[in-house]
């Protein structure tokens, strides 16, 4: 099983940027698609971005297309989410998880790992 720890959240003004990191343990990390998800207060967890095991394919929620970029470094067992032009509606706890495919990640279908504590992103002036 892959264990995941998210970091990099914080307080940022609207229009600002943050880079989230997800550190993974386990020898099989590079074989999984990875995804980022978020959950705002009072709302269900939603898909944000996903990347295939080799980094060649990516997928994004419409709400973040053109502003967020997902990437991974299999040598470091890490996946990243670069968030630019942040908006107040981006404020949420952000989580990462592993999936058998990028399609499964977009559907949040059968996550490989337990959901971690996430990292809080606050967008406010």
C-alpha cells in the first residue's frame, strides 16, 4: 500500500500561487496514477487534477484548467500541484491519492490509500 503525506498549503491572497506536494512511501508508487482532490467546508470532496503513472497524461477539473498544473517525480516518490491565479473558491483542504488509472482518479474510484489529513489552502485578502 502507498502511504501519502500532503504539504505546502497556506494562506495566500487572491491571484497568488502555491505549490502543493504529496510525498509517497512504498515501492509501487510509480505504477499508480495520482490525483489531487479538495474538500471545502460543507461540501463533498471533489476531483481537481490527475496524472498517469508515467506523467504523460493529465486531467483537470474545468474549474482549475489553465490555472493548476499537476506533475510527478517518480524518482522522488512525489506528486505536485502548482496552483496559480488562486481564487477564494479554491479554498479547501487538498488531498492526494493513488489510483489504478487516470480515469479512476477522475472518478475517485477505488482509491489505493486511505485519505490523509490533507493540507489547508486559504485564499483571502
